[in-house]
C-alpha cells in the first residue's frame, strides 16, 4: 500500500460514494464497508456475506461528534467510556438517530457504533464523507479476516485496502447501558479487545456507581451461537485427548474418520493469541488438515482470554463437555 493519497484510496472513495462496497482494514479485523447513507451499498454487504438481516451492523465513525450524530441519546457514562477507549476496539450500543437505515440495525431501535484506531480506516471514512457500516469481511458465520489476503480469497471482486495484519485480531467488545438513578450497568454483549477488567478499571474513575456484567442480546453483532467457523471442524478437547477422542468426534459429527488432525496451538500471551487465532485456523486448514483441535487450559482464563474462548466456543463443531455442538 502506497501513501495515503494513493490511487487505491481514491478508488475506494469513488466506490463508497457511489453505493458500492470496499474492504477496509481496522485494528480488530478487516471490514466489508459501505456508506450508511447508501441503501444499495448496505444491501450489497448482506448479499456478499450471505448474512441474515437479523444480525445488525456496526457503524464506524471518525470522531465522537459523528458518533453522537448517529445516536439519539448519549448518556454521560457512554461519553466517559468513549473518551477513555476511543479510538479503539470498543463498540457502544445506544438508541439510534431517526435517519439511520433500519437495515443497519436489523429493525431495532438501537445502533452499534465504533471509532476505530487504524489510520487507513479513518482516512477512508474521511474520504467517503460518511460513517461506514462495516461487518467483518468474510462469509457469514465463517472465520474473520485479519489479513488482506484472507479477504481477497473470499471476495476476489471486491477492492481490498491492504493495511497489514490487524493489531488486535478479534472483533471489538460490544457494550450497552442500563441507566438508573442508583446505578449505571454496563453490559458486555460480546467480549473483545477491551476486557471486562479494563472497563471496570476505567469506571473506578467515573463519578457515579456502576457495574460491569456479561449479557447476551440480539442488539449485538455476532451474537449467533455458531459463528467464526473455519472451513473444517474445530473440536475443543481436554488435555488427555487421543486417537479414541478423534474417533468419537467423527462419530458424533457423523463424518468419516479424520485423516489429518492439526492442533491449534496458541501462544501463552493473550494479546499474541488473539492476533493469531483466525490466521492460524485458516493456515492449518489450507495445509490439508481435516480436523482442528484446541486444548482447554485452566491457566488461560480471564482478561482477553474471555474473548478468545468466546470465539473458539462459537467456532467449534464439537467440545468435550457437550459433544456435537452443531446439534445444540
């Protein structure tokens, strides 16, 4: 990728302003972007991804002011967390402004909004002269892309702006708010690069009483049970897994016995593990594996590991606790 004013960036501006889509880098994963003002571009996102319309999109903005323009309500605790963590991998779910296309919000009265930190993402938002709706640039339910090559393999006809390997490598943390006089509750709808511990630490500097809790909600993108799945089965196994376990996995999934089993071995450092998880899933599948296994480890818990295990759990076809997860 050349300088900021390169021909590719100008082409991206032209496509976005004319109702088309462009794949853009962010610090989390690559996104398939369209202007929030282009209904045709938004529909093309869903068509290309084969994404169901019940899964809302995240609006990416270039400033806190622009975030306020796409929302109807901007509570003080949301403003505090936005100023603390933005630009960065935190998405706020808030009441939507009236002009926001309901295709973005899946018909809900809330909108998910984020201010990314990747300089190319911010430059493209500026050039488009519009916030961009940008879910991950992969087919729905499949492994998210952390490199430009991942996107090109799945969408060869889409312009991909290459911003290098994603720094975080996992989708953003999604939160919403329940505001009451006695306490503001911050709900984590999807764990990500901003951890529960980081949110709690920041809120010790907030003037009012708050609580951070985990929750599930259809208002969050990526809330479906089976998501982020590699092209071959992924099994979560115990430390004592052996050939007998492999036979059981094949039987439970009603598949022929696997010929090449590869282990998804992640670094002990959570930041490095998050950055590698999706690219390693792709690499091992491309090298001919027909089953991926990842071992449960008690020491890898809390912090960013919460988000990593959330993705692994949603990506898994089988785990040692529940057997065939596709049947749940």
